[in-house]
């Protein structure tokens, strides 16, 4: 049988996990975007795709972060 305080503690850990995932989200989407652009630049012999994909990765990270934060309100 759970005590009333245990339910709140489980909820607190859930919030910690959620916000930790948000802290990792933006750097990871940025790195993945740059990595994809780097590979495409090597494949096609260009030099601008890594910048384009980097910006797309940053934008997608911000969009997902805003979606996640809007779920709180």
C-alpha cells in the first residue's frame, strides 16, 4: 500500500525526467542536423548543406521544446 507522499515523489521524478529530456533535446537535434549535413556535403561535394541542416536541426529542437512546454500549461 502506497503512502500519500510516495505518489508525489513519483510525480516529482517524472517531472525531473521530463525536464532533463528537454535539456538534452536542443543539443541533440543540433548535433544530428549538423551530422546529416556533414554527410550530405561529403556525398555531394558541397559545402553549404551542413549549415542548412544545422539550422533545420536547431529549428526542430525549438519547435519540439515549445510543444513540450505548452503541454505544461
